[in-house]
C-alpha cells in the first residue's frame, strides 16, 4: 500500500507540473493562435492604416507575442491614394514616412524613405494595400493602380510567399466635414455601401489578393450599438482610440486567425479603459464582420 501511495503521489505531482506548464508556456496553443512572433506586416497606406495598426501590438503582446519579434510597419503619406502610391513607386520618390508601431500605441518614425526600401526591408509575411478614404467608394479611381502596385510588390518583395491583402476602410461619421464627403451625398450609409460595392467589384475578383480586412464593416457594426453609436471618430473621419482598437482587433482576427475570445482579459489600453461591455461588443462586431464582411449586423 505504501508503494502504491508513493506512485500515486508521483503521478499527481507530474500532472500538477504539466498543468502549470500548460497555463504558462502554451498560452497561444491553448487558444488556437498561430506563432505571433514570426509575423512581419507592412501596410502601403496613409493615416487610415496608421489608425488601424496603432494598437495591434498591444493586443498581440497581451496574447504572448514578444514585442521585438513582431514588425508592424506603415508606409505613410497622409491622404495618399492608389494613383499616388503607384506614381511614387515608378519614380522611386523618397516621399514616405516609415511608421513603426510599438507597445502602448507608441510610434517611431523615419522620414524621406522610398517605397522600394520599405518593400525590400524585410521578408514580409503580409503586405496590404488600400485606397484613400475619399476615393474608397469610387471604382473609377482603382484602375490601373491596383494591378500596378500588386506587380510592384511581387517584383520587389524578398519573400516569394508574401500574402497580399486589401484594407477595406470605413465610412465617415455622419457629421463629418471632410471635403470628400459630398461625393457620397454627405451620408454615412451611402458611403459605406459605395465602399462595399467597390471592394466587391474591384478587389474581390482579383486573384492576387489573398485576403480582405473588413474594418469598414466592423466599424459600421459598432455604430449600430447603443454603447458606441456614431462616436468612433476623432475628427469626423480618423478613428478615436475605441475605433482604433476595433480596427486593430479586426486586422488580427483576419491575419492571425485569433478567436476574439482572447480579448476578454484586455481591460486597459494606453490612456483609456475598455470595460467588459466594450470588450463583449467589440468581439461581436469583429466576429460578425469576419463572418459577413459585406453587410452590417445591427445590435
């Protein structure tokens, strides 16, 4: 009996060790997340990609990423459209600011760099394109620049397996005074529907796109809620911190495949607080956009 008791204690102790190891060392595996340490992401964009990427590392670090091992970079020119990016690429213009995003929403910048230097900088796993917000629902502004930029990325990226994605941006706040809003009759839903229709006709059929990040739908979903309403912009078109967190969560859901359950414990972010009600609502809006990227789910 004494030997049996000793064997029982040995197995119990081993089981306890395995439990604590699983809790501490295998967090990502338990949640079904991929290796967050290995991903390198470059956006060819403007201030809208800056908004979307601002808090991505905060979410990733919360879920086991090592900050120094994750690269989240934005090739930034304020308000730049597809035509401008294509022209800069051809001219090799040193017109970009390299924005690198860190923990707590921190950003470091390097000015006067070329798009070529950024595309060749790393073996990027993901590179995204987007249209300037005011043109995002105007299909006449997409050709031939989408094809030109895809070719440019494929010709110059050092990773032949790079995945190319489209960042689907959001409609303006209903009270926005942006100079491009009259194109959409100064109506938020008119703008949202125009963005959806343009993505479906100009982006979705392009075989070279591996994925579409439906941030515009996640934001529009949140606007249907009593918690957020039409209060996700800081100036009528750029996102405030709540909007930025929704956008970052949408990027991570689409790129990393995280189930948004991983956001449950994320209570504090930079200089503002996310309550459990915010987290639950964000999860629903992001998951709904992931499942139905081209339609609004009202809550």
